[in-house]
C-alpha cells in the first residue's frame, strides 16, 4: 500500500518490482512512488528486502520482475543516474590504508560534480585530521567520512543503508544530526534504511514498512499517524467492524479485542476506547500483521 505523490516529482518509482535469488523472492510486487523533498525511513526486520530495494535503486542488482525509475532515469546504475545519487552502505565503505585526504582526492577524481568546499569544510567541522588513515578512525568517524563522500558529490538523492547500525548511541546521534543539517543545507531527498525506530522518529517524515519481502505501507508519517488508531473493547470478530476500518493487526483475549485499524472516518462506536499510535506502534502493527505467530524481529533502541 503506498500513498501517491501529489504535485511532487518522484525521486523513486517502482512498479511490480521484484528480485529473486534461486527460488526465494528477496523483494516482491514492490510498487512505490516516493515524492521529492522527504527524508524517507525504510524499516523492516532483517531479511525484509530493504538492502535489495536500495541495491536495485543504485543499479547494483538487476530486477527479476517489474521496473524502477530513480530521479526520472529508467537506467538505474547508469553513469547519469549514479552522478545524481549519493550512497552510504551499512559497512561505511572507506579504505583502511588511505588517509582522509586521500579519500577526498579519490572522490574528486571519480565524481564530476564534486564540491571541494563542502568536503573540506565538513572534515574541518568534524575535527578529522586529513593525514590520518581511515583504518585508525573510530567507527563513528569512518561513518562521518563516508557521509562526507556521499554529500560532497552534491547528489539530488542520498541513499543510506543501515549507516548507524554498528555505532554506539552517541556516534549514532552525531551522525544523524550531521545528516539532518546537510538535508537542510543542501535540500536533499534522503532514503534511510534502518531497523532502529528511534532513529526514524528523530529524522524521517515519510515511512515505508517492508516485511515478508513486500511493501506493507508507505506514506507521510504525519498522515499515517493521523489515520491509524488502536481500538480496545469487548471481544469482537474483525468482520463485524465497519467496512471503512481496515484492520492492520488484531489481538484477542477471552473477553477483549484490541485492533489497530486504518481509517479516514471518525470512530463513533461507544464500545471502543480509541487511542493514537506513535511511530513504533505503527511499525510493529504492520510487523505483527505479517508475523502473527512469532516474535517481531525489530529492534527498538532509544
């Protein structure tokens, strides 16, 4: 389920997109239309298809089914497409034997739109010694160097695949703070993959939930939170709810039912206690929808 863009150019469009490894679908029937100007949180348990989607967007993988358009370019991974995309992978790819300055020189050689001023100012602001080798940097410093390389090519779209997964809480917060400063300064569109819901709450205004290799929901966070509700009351079969209340998840005891529903209409039944969801509640509800009989493999850190 995806919210259509309204009047905004799409930075990423996927139609029936799928990737198969042998007999297993890593991503299936993915249809998305992500408008420009957002910080998009891509969330889901391990194995949900997040990395596969991002690698399809950057041309590192070819689709098995469907198609994908990034910044209007149907040839994902082409030189023209890659020139407009910054990419930071989970392992924050930097070269241990090269110095910080070497990385900046390499970035300048490989990227025609390289902005030497942006790179140099950011390195100074971070307090990184240009002579230090990347292998001697902390995990947080390596992540910041990788982010600098992604930003200095002056992309229209910045894609980050679990960039802070291995960082301690302080380094994670500093990385995300630097990211948000860059978003404001350079007017970037961002797709940020993470399984840390607290990080998404601090940074993202657009949400995509992937689970079981499929998109479960997508849309602006504010709109999603306004249209999802938790209903608690006497035990009731989901089929007895009004037709405009789409049931996302359901839990029952002997006497009580708890539903998470999506609806644009007011909920008038006096039998229900109605409460709003936060982002964590929303994400977990869609996880439960796809995994009713097992623990949700989603990490929540604050």
